[in-house]
C-alpha cells in the first residue's frame, strides 16, 4: 500500500488515511470494517457510480445531484477527520 506522506512527514493522519484499506476491506466483503476504517467509503462509491452513470445518461438535474453528493462527501470526510483527531488527542 502507498504510505501517507502527511503522516510520514508530520506524524498526523490526513483526510484520506484509511481509504486504501477501506477499499481493500470492501473488496474482501468486510463492509462494516470498511466503514469503520473510512466512514466516507460508501458515499464516495455512490458518487463514483453516479458519475459513471451520468457519463452515459444525461438528465435535467444531474448537476444538482452531483454537487449535493460532493458537498455531502466533503462534510462527511471533514466530520470523520475531526472525530478521529479528537479521539487521538484525548
């Protein structure tokens, strides 16, 4: 697996730490452990599926759905990161 440069240089996890392991756990079928490792894994998968689907099928409100999913993912990633940092430093 690729090492996290942020963690190697500064000793602090980045917002993507755990995503590689979560993808591997997802492919192994360990769904709850994948969520525990990286809570945004399922919303990212939904976003990617929608983006691929949207390449072939265009419809009226696709931009709003994309932006909603992107914002939701950003909030979820930031929230999970803040929660992880609070747990680490307490």
